[in-house]
C-alpha cells in the first residue's frame, strides 16, 4: 500500500527538501508517526507532546479536511493523497 504525503515548503528542510514522501500507514495518525520517525526534524512541527495536531496545522486526505472525516484516525487506502497545510499569518494590517 502506498499513500503520498505532501510536505509543505516550511517543513521541507526536515525532509531533505522533498515535497512528497510515501507512507504505508493505515491511518493519518500512523502516517504522522511514520514521518516523525523517518524525519526527526518534523517532530513537534505538526503535533504537540500529547500527539494532538497544532491549531495552525490542517491535514487533508484527498482534499477533504480530516476534521470532517475521522480526525487522526481517518483510514488511509492505497493511492490516497495526504496534504499537510500549516496556516500562515501575516500580511498588511
């Protein structure tokens, strides 16, 4: 089973500048675990110490927000695409 995970630009230095990586995890939480094991620089960027997503990080499976699916327990299937999108702040007041 292969699931493609999109790595956002601010996190790519932790993945050796890779914009996509593959995982064989069965759910979103497992995919994050696998990413953090493979790329230790990602640890703490997506989740807090309790394993919960940071408020500023959104994750989508095939363009659907995991909040509308099953959260971190959202099941993954062969060919799925997971996108990690950190919210960016800034702009003109």
